[in-house]
């Protein structure tokens, strides 16, 4: 028999945001320490999470919908899985999600490749855009939702391969007093706090905080980060709930662009796991984020539910890189180092407003959604090139001794120097139609208006030159779900998303970009979902994803582009999450991803030809995390990651070896209030390549890493 742990008790609590006045979940919650069976672990009602399984979410449809009724591939990394694996960043946590590959992100930000589409902007918090380039921490995260395939109706622009949505911990009135202390190799030190309770019957409070100061397996790369996130919930009446949240987060670290290549392979990566190429003293990244959110849920007498969110977010981001700028020469005696820095502050203002109404028309049951979103984003992009003492933009160093402290002078010459603002307005409507117990349809349409302006402060003369572009875009969504059994669903879906010509980060708008058409993503998908039991779900999906209008330089007009680039990704994914038995949990799956260049990328001399593979995307990837409960006090986890080889970029000239990695977790409950765990990443100390950012910025994977945690509840 399985004994309930605190983590499972927390997992059984309601997760997510629900409109006020909706029916509350009926959850069987035996006392902690009592024996439970799989039947008792099942969750009824809205928004259930138990162990490694979440069975419903509002993020994929903007309505509270069971995952089995959602015509889209969705993987949820629950709080217990995050805790058991000991991960604290998004790039680590998604390692066990089929179809996603971490990108290096120039060593200063979260960056992912989802179904062959790279993005560093498709990140959301409770459904609201969080698109600035920085490393996010998971100290205040309830779960991570990975929604695959473009879905502009819900999330707006971008999201060509999918999006990452963090659902944060909220003040839900459940008493919690938890302190986490962590230590490990390379002087890893981390403390986290989670405290919450009821102030009164109608006012709840919760505070999450974190402080971390750690070295890493890479020479001279240190991380220091801290943050706090108080939240409050006010029950303003039987039909109205107000939730307030404020987060301050600071992250400062040495940026690390990894190692270069030689002869089409990572340069001596087995010997250079820790070696720093460049100047670590001048390679830094800093972020200070202030994020305030207010969410109002209200049910009108008519039965219409309102879900309204306001968010203000200010990000002060700066980063600097002194890094390998080319391959090691054939003689193995020289590699060029280059440098630049970038100041990219941004302020976001968003208002999202969803209205949901359920009604019947004869035998048809409708869940009708209508809403609008308003947003304003403003910021600065200021890039300075690095000049070495020789007056040039590169410095040759010996690759056997590549760490340099040579002085660098930074100044703005050809780099961006712009101020920009983006105004956006969107309206959308969607209907989920249930035709009896075996057939469901979903259809919707979103209209987006983008008004982007960029002032070039480097323009000749005293007056900045302004470039503008306006886009009006329509994004449809359609899906069907066929359920021959209550626990078995087959689905098909079609969706479209657009990325305006200014790109993911829209920090500048050259005249050539201002006349370029938005990129378009079209995704067709069929899949199956099976609830083997109330606490185990198996999923499968086949998809075809086309990306059109990708830009390449016009060889006949400098500064202008041809929108003839096209990539295609065809793939298959299998996922498993939940309890296989009362003592065995799993999370993971398999992904086959064929992401290729179709047409229109550069010249033959540039090496990106039709038929080439998209960078960093393996044909085959298999991941599986298992947790076994041996006794009421002791459990252990075993993780396995296996991927095929990839290429560092789409010119397919630098081949990266596949990954084989085992992870281990050991968990022991000392008593009712204290638990301890040990996580060992890369148990067998294999040398591998974790990720890259082009052909000569390649990140070696970590050697065996050991971390210890003690968690006390009081």
C-alpha cells in the first residue's frame, strides 16, 4: 500500500484559477499518514492534480476543460515532479517533456526549441505574456504547462511551436509553513520559504521567497539570485474573488557561451567540460524584475463568468559576452574571441478579459468564450561592440588556454540603438460544443491589431528616425474530439499563429523589416488520449507544422529581405504521466521530430540548403522519470534521457553527439514534519553536449552533480 506524503496532499488541492461561484471539487483526502489506494487518489471536480498528473487546465482553451477533452497536445510538469527532480529552472524542468529541446540562449536567458521552432519569448505566467529574456526561477511555481503547436486564439502572436505557461502558487487559504535548505557540489547554497494561511474567513495570504548563491561546473561561472512573491486572495462575496500578487526577482550570473568547434565537432568537449572560452570578468547578465498582477473573478446573475487580469511588469535587463567567435583553426593553435553587450530594459502593461457562458441549444451543450486583450510594451535596445587592445573586434587566443582577461572597450558603432513601443489590441471568440457524450467540437477566431514604432537613435542628424508597421491578423482554431469511451478520446485540430516581422523580441524595426510580411505557422494534428485510470494518462500525437515567410537577406538590396524561407516539422509524440501502480509514478515519453529546411535560406555558400535539418532537433528523443515508493518513509527516483545526434545550426556542418544520461533521486521522510532528499544528475558521469547557440557556442553537459535538500514543515 502507498502512504500519503505531504507532496501528495498538496497535489490533491485545487490548482489553477476558477471563476467565482463554480462548483468546488470534491476531493477524497484521507489523513496524512493513512494508507490510500489508487481509487482514493482520484480527483473529482475542477482542476485536479495528484502526483505527476494534472487532469484539467484552463490554459489551452481559456475555459476549465479536462485534458482528455482538449484537442491539443499538453504536458504538465507538476509541483511534485519539480520537487522530486530537484530542478529550479525551466530549461532543466522541460528535459523530461517530449518534443522540447533546451537552447543555450547565449548563456543569459531561457530559450527553447519546441517542435523545431526556437523561441525566447513564448513564456507566460498564468496565461499572460512574460516575454523578456531572462532566467526564471521555479520557487513560486505550482506547475509548468507545455502547450504544443501554435494557438494564437489563446496566446496571441508567436508561439509557433507552442508555449510555456507557469502557473504560480496562490493564497488559497490552506495553512502552509515550509522551509527548504539546499546544498551541493560547487558550493551550491539555496534557501526557499513558502508560508501561507487565512487572515480571516475571506482574506488569505501567502509568501514565497528564495535566495541562491552558487558556483557551477563551468569555470568562473557563478550565480546569485533572490526573489519574493507575496500574494493575497479576497473573497469579496459569494460570486466575486480578487487575487493580488507582487514579485520582485533578481538574477545575476556570469554568461557562458560554451566552447567552439573544430573539424565539424565540438572542440575536445570531453576535456573541456569546465573550460571557459573568453573573459568571465566581463561576461555578466543581470535582471531586476518587478511584476504586479490583479485578477478578478466574478459570476454575474445571468450565469456569465468574468475572468479579468491586469499586469504591470518592469524588467531591467543587461548582459555582456566575451566569447568564442569562430572555430578552432586546423592546427589547434588559435581561436578568435569576440565581444559585445546589450542593454534591453522593457515595461509591459497587459489587460486580459474573458467572458464565459454555458448554455444549451436543444441537444447541444455550449461553452461560449468571448474576450479582449489590450497591451502596451515599451523599451530600449542598446548594443555596444567590443574592441580589444589591438583595435579590432576579435582577439586570437590559444584554445588550450582560452580564458583571457584582456581589456575590452565597448562602444556603440553599428549595433542597435533604439527606443520602441508596441500597442496591441485583440478580440476573440470560441465555442466548445458537446454533441452528446461521444462528440465535441471547438472553433474560434482571434483578431489582433499590432502597432509597432521604433526610433533609431543612431540615425544621421539630431532627430531620431522613426519606422512603423501595423499588422491586422486573423488566427483561426478548429478541433474535434471523439470519445467512444469516457476514458478514451481521439482528436483532430488545426491552428494558425503569426509572428510580426520585428521578431520575437521586436527591439528594432529596420526599413527592410517594416515592409516584410509576418511569419505564419500552420499546424495540423491528430492524437489520442487514454485515462488508463483516474491517476494515469497516456497520450499520443501526430502533427505537421509549417512555418512560412521566414526572412533571408536580399542579395540585391542591402538591408532588405526576401520572405521565401520555409521550414516543415513532422513528428510523433507519446507521453505518460501518473501512477502506474500505487507505488510507481512515471513522467516522460518519446518524440520523433523531423524538422527540415524546405526552401529559401541563403546561398549555397552559406550552407543552409533545402533538406537540411533544423539546428538542435534530434530525430529521436526518449525520456522517462520513475519514482518508486519502497516504504512509507523511503522512495527513490530514476530518470533516463536518450537523444539522437543533432546539428548545432541549420547549415548542418557541426554535428553534436547524442545524449545518454541517468538521474537519481533518493527521498526519506524523517518524521511528519521533515523530509530529506538527494538528487544526482548524470549518475554515471557521462560526458555529453547539453545544447548550443550556433556552431561555435556549444555547451558541454554537467558531470555528475550531487545536491542535498532538507524540507521542514512547521
